C-alpha cells in the first residue's frame, strides 16, 4: 500500500513539473523571422508579468489615418530588468518605437526585439535570442 501511494505521489510530481514546460511556446511556432516589423505608437496598456511581458500600442497609419492596436510580446520581467527596464519604464500615453518580428498568423501581434523609450534603445529580452 505504501509503495502504491509513493508511486502516485511521484507520478503527480512529474506531471505537475511538466506543466510549465508544456505551457511555454516556441518563438518559431508563433513568429516569422522573415517578417520584421517596426512600429511607432502610443502605449495603451502594459502587462508586467511572467512568463512574458506585453505592452499594447495604438499605431496610426500615415496614409489612411486608421489606428490599429498592436500587442507586443517581450521577455520575462527578470530578463527585462537585466536589460535596464523597470516596471515603470513603459506607461500609458508614452510614444515608443518597437522593432520586432510579426506573428505568423498575420494578427496585430509582434515579438519585440528592441524598444526605443524616451530616446533610449532597450533590448526586449526577446525569445528570438537576438540582443541589441
């Protein structure tokens, strides 16, 4: 009986430890390195959380004047902190320039490589593995 309980506990621990690995995604599965994107926009929202920090920007089309909201994925808060970021680096209303890679599905989503904030270029701890 004790062996059976121990076996069930070990199995439960193995399954539980594998969950975060399964939840994480591959850069190549979601983003297309042949589709670089450079966006200038106004920050509308910031989500400083694990496993990825996101910020959202309103980008105005120069020809049509149409505004589109983009989701920009960055690395983890720890990775960003190592590259000079703080929780308050981005804030709503700030104009930023984002260099990154567009989503494969064509949605208004990108993986940020670098972000120009107040004239300072900061690496975005991208899962692409490229630094500024």
